[in-house]
C-alpha cells in the first residue's frame, strides 16, 4: 500500500542530501508530474530551484496564462516564449516521430540556453514510471525522458517510480491546486502530436480551438474527473461538407475521450450522446475549416491514446 506521507518525507530527505545548497532547474510544464516535482524540490531548496516554463507554440488555449498565474508567486518561475522558433522549424513536418525529435531537440536547446544563465548543478525531471517503461519499449519517443546531451547536470527524478494516481496524491498533499492535481495529462510535444500530417500554424490553431471545445464541454458535463484524457485531433483527411448553400472541403476532426488508470491501457467509455453531438456541432460551427467530426472508439491496446 502506497504511503504518500512516508514518500514525501523520504523524498525530501533524499533531495536535501543530494542537492544540498546547490542550484537546480526544472522544466515545468504545468502538468501534475513536473508541478509536483517542482513543489517537492522547492519545499526543500526554495529559490535555489528555478522552474523554467517553455512555450513551444503547441500549448492549449489559455495554458500560458494559467500556468503563470498558478506558479509565479509560488516558485522561482521563469517563462520563455520560444513559440516562433518551434513553429518555424516544424512547419511542414509530417511524421510524428520526426516532430517529436525536432520538438525534443529544440526544447533542449532552449532549455540549455536558459539554464546556462542559472548556474545550476542539478536538473530535476518529472519522469514517472510509465514514461520509462514506454520509452524502453520504444512505443513512442516521449521527449521528456531524453536527457539533455551536452549538459553537465546531475539528474534528479523524485517521482520516477510512481504512477500518475500516486503523483496526484503527492501533489495534493503538497498543496497544489485541484486544477493542477487533476489536470489531464498532456504530451510534452503538445498539439504537435494532435495534428496528423504536416504541421502548419493554421492547423495547430484549429487543433487548439477544437481542444478547447472538448475541454469546455467535458467540464460543463462534470465528466472531467471520470475521464483520463479528452481531446481533439486534426487529421490530414479532408472531407466534403456543406456550409450555408455552398459545398465545402474541410478537415476531419476526431474526438478522443478515454478512461485509464495509468495510460498503459485505456478504454473508451459509453459517453452521453448529447455531449458528443454538442461537441461535434460546436466544432463544425465554430471552426470554419472543419467539415466532419468523428468519435474514436478504439481502446488501448490496440490503439495508442494519442493519434500520432
Ligand atoms: P500513448 O499515445 O503512447 O500515450 O498511448 C500514453 C500517454 O503518454 C502521453 N504521450 C506523451 N507524453 N511525450 C509525452 O510527454 C510524448 O511524446 C507523448 N506521446 C504520448 C499521452 O498523452 C498519454 O497520456
């Protein structure tokens, strides 16, 4: 049986012993893993931990404001807007593993550039057990477990043996707000892996708008705590539609709403039909570039949670 109080005491002792009076940095995404690690480490070393929040241009609507608001007074918080750098380099890239590689490499470059200013000796990472298992199994190259190659930093991974529900428990005990503790997991490469095929600023924006609609409707229906992840994917399939009196040729967007315990397996729940229909209607009426909406009904396995 997992004892979160005991875990926190032990983890803090280890952090104290390992980092001591040195400086550390962490890439904070605002998700529960990196937020919990930031809170855990900053509780021990205070402002000697700098939490670097990089905007790679593939974040969700309102995410920069939300993360900044949550952490600016709680942590030694450092925001970097690198969105143009990422989006310029990703323009037209089709293959999702290629996208992951570019995002991972640029992320490290941006992070190293910022970290150089901090004089840190330690790099804190919010790696959790499934990240390691899935990366070792080479299912997808989750960029958050690729270590910055040129950095001479010692890596500290306080929650590397935990699964998400345990991390949430720790985060709550450390006083993180509910919206962080129960925030749905969001992949490091962000909306980049929710656009199938060539990335453009336009289809990233379509994806951002569609994701916001899914989140709004799930929250309005009070389903957010029941679902593990809920999002929209912009596919590279074009489908015919009719808008007004005119024939239109737009994107096919797929809704993916799934239940899971730890992302290793996942099931599609029976969703209230009116919610799915409302999402579909809102997506096609509010996003002019979309003509069709489909619902993914595949479990993991055989599908993965993300489309790419
Ligand atoms: P899959 O799609 O492999 O996803 O079933 C399992 C969990 O991992 C998330 N995911 C990622 N997280 N970098 C990340 O940090 C990635 O490249 C990545 N790809 C998938 C996914 O959202 C799900 O929670």
